[in-house]
């Protein structure tokens, strides 16, 4: 059977038969029976397509930057043209037309819904104090997603608007979109998921993940790794298809996980090296000692052999008469 025609592509010029994929897929779905991680499959023009949620674990060492304003959003001026021309901009201390010292809020919804405290009077007081502190700062940042703006507008939203906001953005493991903490590092080993299909390559999966959380960093800065419980770590190539590879690796995340890491900081660990990682230090040192002894024995063997060959060559040279010979 020609796998290029009847198989499922898992990488550049790499195919696997449909029967094998469907067998692994059945095991995968049985493992996640009753959960939203089950995968669906269909055939389009003879090609098998698998789709569903893929769990990805955060393994970053550097901070990421959240996008505080969506690409399609536009800054709208306030209704009063007088206050707009009187110096109300992002770098001003406050607008003359804004008598309570609060900055004008944008129409775009924030990233996550923040539930205000039970004490309403303390909530309003904290909101006003936050606005005053922001007006006193020398450089004002865009407040479309700030906590104060969320609290000021929180009670004017209808349930349908709140549902739209929850669909608009996703928090990263409970991290709220806030201009003060827009740069942060997700907790190592925390998990998230993205909805993808088996036709998406590694760069496409990375773009979906970054777009879901509105991360400003470029997809080229990151890479996906298959990290095994044994310590083995394999980097997915740009031409690989992560969802199919995840299915082939098996459903149990105690055995293998998909990690998001930096392109330049992540490193591959082969199986030969990974099998020694979990040994204790005294055991590893004993391995090094044994290897050093074996290396010394091999060096001594080579020296004796070359010394023997040199002696033979020198004896043969002594047998020839000195000086040129005449014919």
C-alpha cells in the first residue's frame, strides 16, 4: 500500500497508514471517555482529518507579553470635540473635560471578567483611588484593559455582553489582562489547550495558541517539544503535524506531554542520554569512573599497537643500504 496516497502525513515525506492512526485514535478516545479531550475524525476527499483539543504545557523561561488591545480595535475620541483638542491624549495628566480625574474608557471589552467585591462602597472608593493614582503618573498607558476600567464598567454589562467578553479572550491559568502585569512568565508545567486539526503544522499550532491568549511575541520565538517521563525530549520540526504525533504517542500525559518552549533555550535529549538522567549522583559518578577506566584501557591498546608498528617499519628501513643505488 502506498502511504503517500492512503496514509496520514505526520511530517515532511513521512506518512503512516490510516489503519494505524485509527487504532491509536480509538485507544486515545477510550482513555478520555466522557471528557472534552476526545477527538473526532472525518474523511475529506479520501484524506483522514482528525480534530479536537490538544493539551499544551507551558515550559517557558522568559516572560511573554500580552496584547492589551486587539488588532481590530480603534481608539475612539470622546463625544466632546473641545476636550479632545484640549490635550486629552495618552501622555496627558488628565482631560480638562473629565472632571472626576478618570480617563475615558474604550468601547472594547476587557480580556476577562472581574467580579467586584461584596462591599459596594469600598469598591467605588478603590476605583476612584485607582483612577487618581493613574492620573498622577508621568506616562499614561492605554487603559482599555485596566482593572479600574473593568470595575467601572462591570455593573453596566448585560449577561449576553458578559458571555461575549468571556469568549473574547482567555486568561492564562488565572492571570488577568492588566497593563501592570502584561509581561509575565506562565507557571512551568501548567496546562492549556487549543482546538486544532491534523492538517495543521507546528507553526500553525503555535499561531493558534498565541492568538488565543493575545500574546504579542512572534511564533518564530517558540517551539513545541515532546517530553517523555524518561527525560527524553524531542523537538517537533516545522513540517511536523502535532495532533497526529500526539495521538501516536498515546493519550497518557504521565508518559508523554507536549511542551511549549523557547526556540533558542529548549534542547533535545536523546533516549540514550535520558536513560541516565534519573540516576542518583553517586551512581552517575561511578558510571563516569568506569567509562574513564575503559577509555584509558583503549588508549593504552592503541599506543602499544602503534609502537609495535613503528618498530616493524624501522627494522625494515634498516635493511635497505644507505645512499642511492645505480642501475
